[in-house]
C-alpha cells in the first residue's frame, strides 16, 4: 500500500481529484467505484470544478456505488442515491443510465444484491474504487467480522456506525439498521483502490490498519492483500500513525 500524506482536507480532496481525473482521462471506458460519507465530498467538489474547466468528461464513465441504506426512498435526502446526485451527478455530464447504486427499497433485497453483482460483472471489473473508512475499520458497510469472501449483501450496521451516521438524521432512531453493501471480495476485485482518510477521529483506524495482521476483525486490513492500493491521508489522520 502506498501512502500519500497531505496537509489537510482540502489538499486531500485536490490530490484525490487529480488522481481520479488522470485515470478517467487515461481509460477508454472507465468504470469507477464510488463512496459516500463526508470524506469524499471535497473530492466531488473538486471534480465538478475540473469538469467546469473542461478538464474531464464523464460521457464514457460508468459508476457503481459501494452501498445504500435499506428502507430509504431514493428521494430522501439521506439516501446515498440522493447524495450522489446532489454532490456529483447533477453537476457533471454523466448519463444516469451509467450510474448504479443499490436500491435499498427493492421488494426482494437478496435479488437486488445478486443483480448488483451481475451488473458489476457485465461492466467488466471496476477500474478504480474510491473508499472511505469507518472509525471501526469498516469499508463500505462491511463491519468487523464480515467474511473476506463476502459479495454484495444486506449488512447489519454496528451500533457505533449507527451512532456515527446519526449526525445526518434528525434522531438516532431514524438511522437505518441495515444497508446493501458491496462485499469485501467484490471490493477486492477492483483493479485499483483509492482509500481516503481524513481527520483525527480516523487516526486510530489508520494506525490500526497499518499495524494489525490481516484479519476480519478489521475489514480494511484486507486491503494489504491487494496489489494496487493508494491511501491519501491528511496530517490529522496520520497523527497516531506518526507516533508509532
Ligand atoms: C459510512 C459509509 C462508508 C464510509 C464511512 C465513513 O458508514 N458506509 O462508505 O466510508 O461511513 O464515513 P465518513 O467519510 O463520513 O467518515
């Protein structure tokens, strides 16, 4: 794993944007894996800026999002579908036909997961997957002890994740307890992975990831087995790591 340390969140967002735009411009039909949460918001802002400057186009780009809450309508501002439209897709030239986000209100969730996997296979592999990390080491919504051989599935959220994500909801009771998430094996099949880590509250997670064995207790530790992972982390996120 290659680690790029940058000063702060703005620098992280700019660096991640250059990284992604370079790949999009190199590839003929890029397939991107995208993430939600606070961390990639700055990246998406930077991408919109580059798009407005005519430095990147999404006409040939296909995207697959990592996850979606179960039981939330796509029109709900807390759905990841709404987030992606609001933060990125509505501001660039991507066709919504080329955008895939699991449907958290599908009548048959298991079938939805299977179809999501099939859609990824049909698009060929994901060229570059953007990831954030949970304070407990989760990737996507794959919580500690999720099998490394998992594929897209309905995941139960840990109490700590519900608590962390409750900042987006009116009350903690409104936070869904389940989500559809790409599995760990699905994520690992991406050709390249870009992991973004920002802020002091992720410093412990980054230090643990770098020092622990590869274990299902720390889902992100699986990334050590991938041959092409770049971590971009800001100084605050590196604060514990730099003390070890
Ligand atoms: C959420 C998402 C993850 C995200 C993580 C960190 O639960 N499912 O994909 O990486 O939490 O989010 P944030 O960037 O807001 O800290």
